[in-house]
C-alpha cells in the first residue's frame, strides 16, 4: 500500500468517526432541532456522489469513507424527519 492510500484511509477514518457523536446524540435525545434539514439533505446527496466517484475511479478510501459516512448521515436525516 502506498503512502497516498495510507493517508486516504486515515482521512477516511476521521471523516467516518466525526459523524458518530452526532448520530448517538440524536438517537439518545430524540432531538434534531438544531440540525438543518436542507444542509443535511444536500450533504447526503454530496456524500452519495463522492461514494459513486470513489467506486467509478476505484479509489477505495474515498468509496469506503463516503459509504460509511452516508449510512450515518442518512440515519441522522431519518431521525431529523422522524423527530420533527
């Protein structure tokens, strides 16, 4: 594995881990009042497109990070709509 791929996987790890506290907080408190529906909707679309880009270009760190981030973001978006 080359240096750039290692850096990509480290960056991917931070990106994925960054959303987990927000997901836990929304799940536990059942409150998403301070989360922007428009921003999170646009974010989900962007992350989905980054995932597709990673798959099409065979960029494993980009594909994996955005797939895992998308799962968390979609759950947060679902909670936003559910607890509205």
